[in-house]
C-alpha cells in the first residue's frame, strides 16, 4: 500500500515538473532555415511628457573659428539634472517642467510636451538660429527607463540610450526568462497621459514582431508571469511532509489493527 502511494506520488511529481522544449523556445514558429519571411515593423514615435529629461547640444563656430557646444557646462538651478550614461560619463540633461516647457539659456522657454524628439529638435533649431550662425542642434531622451520584473534572472529598472528598444532586448538585459517563466504570457504595462494601457505578448509566436508593444516606450513595465510548476515546486516539500505523515499514520494504524485483530 505504502509503495503504491509513493509510486503514484512520484509519477505525479514527474508529470508536473517536466517542461517541454517547445515551452522554453522563443519565436518557435518562425520559418525553417533557408526560408524567408518579412515582418512589417513600425517603431512608435514617443511624445515628450512633463518630467522627461533631454540632452541638448547646440554646436556652432565661435569667433575664434572653433566648434563649441554653447550649452556645454550650463547648469541653471531648477532647470537641469544629471544622468550617468554608458562608460560612466556625465551628461547634462534639461528637465521638461510640469507646464511641459524647457527652460534653456539664450532660447528661453520652449514648449516640448506632446512633441516628438525630432519636432523638439526642429523647434530648438529654429530658435537658436536667431542667435547663432550655422548652428547644429541635437536632442536626445535621457529618461528612457523601463522595468522588468517577475520570472527573469536579473529583474530591475534599466535605462536605454538608443533610439529604439524591443521587448526581446529588454528581457535580454534582465538576463532572460528563467526556468519558471512563461514565454507565452508576457504582460506589458504602459503608462499614458490619460491612463494605463496593457498588452499581452507571446514570445514564442512570430506575430510578436508586428505587435504594437514589440517596441517599448519609456516607463514601460514588463512582467513575466510564472508557470504553474513553480507553485507546485515551492509547495512540494510541504505536500511531501504531509503525505509522509499521513502515510506513516495509516501504516501504523493498519499494523495495530492487524495486531489486535489476531
């Protein structure tokens, strides 16, 4: 009796603990090697929001014939903040205030909220052209942060300094999905100006490449859901101890019944 119970328990544990190779793969329905399939991708245009931090440079030739960044080193109290980028270099960033404006030397107040980075760069270019001849303006977003939590190997908040970031790259930065994570149920939480929007992605399906959430936006949160096996494995020691106790009690009871029955 006891041996039968142990065999049944072992078989049950084996079935619940096993994970197929298909569940561990990414994009497992892509064409086979040698075949070609194209996916149309449309990277989103991010609209600047209040409290965003921008890195802005205005380069032009000074009277001595040298190319100078006329915003370099500017640090007006209340209008700029610092961020650490790649290589531990310090960049001067200008914060979009709660009214949605940038406050810059020479240019003064520039409306930025609701504009794309390129639209903001053009507005800045037009303004600085009034003061500098042949100036070149560059504008980058410093506050592109995203968070990856759940069943990944290195959860946390990360910063992106390139123009675009995909969900696959973001999960890769977090060490990838761990052994208990579901690759077919990734939740993306995206804060918007008037609320929050959510997406559910399947990293095993090639259609993710055309999803609206494939390219991440600043402040996105990626949540990797756990597999059912994790709950079972966590509680298995408790189940095992309880079952062992029950089996021991039943065995002792049967032995006593058998003994006194004689």
